[in-house]
C-alpha cells in the first residue's frame, strides 16, 4: 500500500462546505478576468443567497453588471501641444467602481434641457446619481419638485431653499412652503459623449 498520492479517506474539503453549499470544480480563468469572476460570484451570492446555480433566471443580467476592466494608461494627456505617448498600462479601470462606488444606491438619469450647461451638463448627457450622499448646499442634486424631476444646484439661504440653474437664461427656483420637494440623490458624475 502506498503512503502518498491518490485518494485518501477523509482528505480534502467536505462536500457542501464551500460558500455555495455544493460541490466545486477547478477551472482555469484568464488572470485579467479573475476579479470579474470573483465580483460576479459575490453579487450572485448576495442577490440569490441559497438558490442553486441552476436557477439562471435569478441571475440574468448579472454578467452585464460584473466589472468590465478597461486599460488605464499612466501617461497623462496634454490638452495643449501633443507629446509622445508611453505604451505603458498603469492599471485596469473598472468604470462601475470609478463612477458608482456605492453600487446599491446609485442610479442613472438622462438629461433633458440646457439649464445646467455652465456646470458641464448638457442635453442628452447621462448623470450618475448617488442616493447615499447627504445633499448639502452647493451640491448638484436630482429633486422631485411638485412631482417633476429636475437637476439643479442646491442652495439654502436665510429666506429658504433654492434650486439654482447653471445657465443665466433660466431663473432660480425658490422652493415655497406650499411646494413638495424630495431630493432623490446627489449627482456625482456626468457622462458626456461627443
């Protein structure tokens, strides 16, 4: 009888003792995708809990939500005269992590109108909004004012609360005592495509 190698009774991890309570299998994953797979499994576990991996309906769309890492070059872009670029990737950037670190409290809205153009927010832009951030004066917020959504800069003065546009063609909005205002969240980023 051999004293090493082969299958030994009682050796190894017990069936069902892993994070998902079922047998596991070793797979080879490209190194660039390890974090994506780990994030997918973490999201799966949080969203589905004790459900079986066979329940694919419960995880539909999760692959789209998993991290998509893009190359982040260490060379800075000069906004004046061009300089030779380095062919060096500093890191990989996950846009979900960069734009929505509070994933569960973040949502997106499409802008309609030009009232915030001087803040760099234009018609058709996509706003990244975080509900977990406390709205403070000076922050750009999404407010439901008397049932209509608007994006404006929040201002609190001695005479009341104001929603300020960033375009001189639009008036300041004073939130009256009779008005109903709910702040949905604070704008953290603006996605502008050319």
